[in-house]
């Protein structure tokens, strides 16, 4: 079983929606760099909550606009300033040249965004081939937003990232010291094409009082983790967690920055059943950040283009990723449910 070459990511997954950011990730009037399909963009949010996104290169001498600053206008809108010569670019890519009071035509084409509440989606300027998942709007309407965490750009192609994120066996390897998982079982996998559900049981080693004191977030994890993972190929995976303290929605987002770089970050939503849940919010964010850092670490230690000569139990998530990656955007007949 050989892995598809990373260079095909740009071609094969065009038409998928990608969540570039949550509003909480954009400080007002602070430019930020984001990348998609091998292109860099500058994205910012003005004082009115309007979000703009332009190619990150100044058309004058090529400076990175994300390294500049924003200037706020009297009406609350803002422009991004080039760090080289302070040229101002508005949301349409127009500027006013020094010594002129007249705006130029659009010199850099804005990236089309689809903004749904706090969620900032984009198809990267490509024709949409699959719809934006509606689950995030549903979660946001019912759950409290805790925060974002684990925002990392990783030197790996998107396929390798997705394989790792849908590998249910690596909990007792990559994350062994964190969760002390002793056994993993996939109880059920429901294959609905680009949408799937995985129900997983993970037996943990009992935490000591010292470990709990060091990491209070462990209080939210029972001895046996009954995980429900809901996946939306290729952009999103949601971990539905339940405990006596809280109901948790841990939403993982994946973005193809370039053929050899991918981005991952996590949005966490919570419904508290016990006041203690509010006391461990920061610990939850930190816990997930450590998980992402461990994934980043192992992804940097893989020889990704060797043939897979061993197949383990519970690799149904990996099989689901490979099939959908190969056939995208076509939905092939689901055949992995069990």
C-alpha cells in the first residue's frame, strides 16, 4: 500500500471548504498571515467586525502585508499597511498612491470568504464541490465557546496529516504518556461517504492523585474513554465527549497550506453540568495543545513514502481517508461500515 505523492494535494482537493479562522483568532485591526493551496494571504478584522483577506504580497515591491499594520478609518473600517512604504490597501485591494487623492483600481484580488457567524470559511477561489458542514453552526448555537488551541503549521502534506488524525491506534503510542491508554477498540464505524462516525473505547491506566494535581484536566476524563469521533472529509473532525462534569465538542480543523505544509488547530466548545467544569477550561485548552504538539512531533519523524507492509486492527479510519482522498470530490459507494 503506497502513499499518494504530496504534490497532488493541490489538485485533488480543490473544491473543498476550509475554515481559515474563528473570529477569536483575529485580534481587531491586527493583520495575520494565512496560507491555502500554496498561496499566502493577509487576513484582518476591523472594529466593526468586518473581515478582509488579500494576497499577502504588496504589488509595489513584494513586501509581506501581514508584517505591516492596520489603520482604522473614522467609520470603523480599516486598511492594511505595507511595512515597506506604508501603502494602504483596503478590503478590495485598492490603494491611494502618494501625492494622489484618487484610489487605484484593485491591484490584488481579495480572497472570497464565506462568513457564518464566527466561522470564516473559504474555497480558496475554487469552484465549490462539496458543501460547508453545518455542524459548527449547530454546536455554536448550543454550546459555550471555550477557546482555540494548537494552531500549528506542520511540515507535512495534507494526506499524511489526515492519516495521522484518523489513526485510532496511535493513542497508545504517540499519546501514551499523556493519557496512558492501555487498549483501543473501535466498537463501530459508520461510513457515509465524506461523513463518518467512529465509536471508540479506550482503557486508561488509573491516574494518581499527584498526576491529577499536576493536570486537573484529567478530572474530565473517565477511566474508560468512550469517544465518538465525527468526521467531515477533508476539513473537520469533531470529538464528542461526555462526562459527569461537562459535554465537550473538540473540533479539529485541517488546512492544506502548500504541497508540503499543512495547518491544524482546534476549537473547543463546552456545556457545563457542574461548576467545576468552568475551573478547568484553561487546562482543557492546554491538554489539547499538548496533544497537537505530540502529533506535530511524530509527524516530523515519519518516512512517509515507504510501502505499508503491516496492517493493524482499527485502521478503518485510515482506510476511509485513503479512499476519499483518492476519489475526491466523487462520493464512492460507502463500504467501510461495521
